[in-house]
C-alpha cells in the first residue's frame, strides 16, 4: 500500500506540474489577475520545490524492499549513471538564466536557448533527471527507487509533449526549426 501511495503521489505531482505550466492557464491568469501573474513563476517554482521535498520525505519513510541484491559492479555502474545525470543537469542549468527560469513569468522571444548542451538535446533537464533516477535505482535496487524511475518514465513523453506545445506557441517557427535539427531526448551519436 505505501508503494501505491508513492506512485499516486508522483502522479499528482506530475499532473499539477504540467497543469500549472500550461500556456492556457498562464493566459487566463495574465488577463484576469495581472498583478498575481507577475509572481506566478516564482510561486510555481516554490510549489514544485515544496511538493518535490514532500515526495522525498514520503520516499524516505518507505520500508526498503530489495528487488535485487547489492552487486558491487552494479553499484559502480549506478553511481556512474547518476553522476552523468548530475553533469547533464548542471550543464543544462549553466546555459539558462536561473533567475529567469525560477522567477520571470514572461520570457523574451529571444530567449530560445540552442547552444551548449541544448544543441545536442532539446530537453537535457529531463535527460539528467532520468539518468539520476536510473542510477539511484541501479545502486539501491529497491522497489521504491523502481517506482520513482517508472513514474518518471511514464511522465516524460507527456511532459515533453506539453512543454513543446508551449514552446511552439511562444517561439513559433524558430522552435519548429530547432525541433527539426535537435533530437528531443537522446543525443545523436553520429551525424
């Protein structure tokens, strides 16, 4: 039962995360409550952070149930995968303005980032998270870590789809050209 609650908690988190990021909701808020909209991105970021922290607390309370015994070579592989995920995440954050990402509700139409790691994949933040969650699962081998990874893998196609719809609406043809040149998730190894 606690594992089912964990999966449901992730489902609620991802649903809220996507719903609050929807362009339609932002348009409504901007039109009806412009003063609130000025702080919307900051409130959205804080809410996401609090909900994510609550998920981590919930996860820490799960009874550890091993799916496979600890194997040293797997642990090394898991740490390698998770470290690669952290590197991808940090490189993607380095390319964006954290202030704009966390605080500003209305990006500039010139803010489309297509250099650095964004020239290799369109969604390096998601890729980094997948590698971190995957590495964690390989290291721990627990059912809880497997649920975290599975929930993320189920969410990613939807999250990417909705995010890309928002980006297409905002950046238009500029983003469509970027979509044609750069893969969404996994970098091309050969050109």
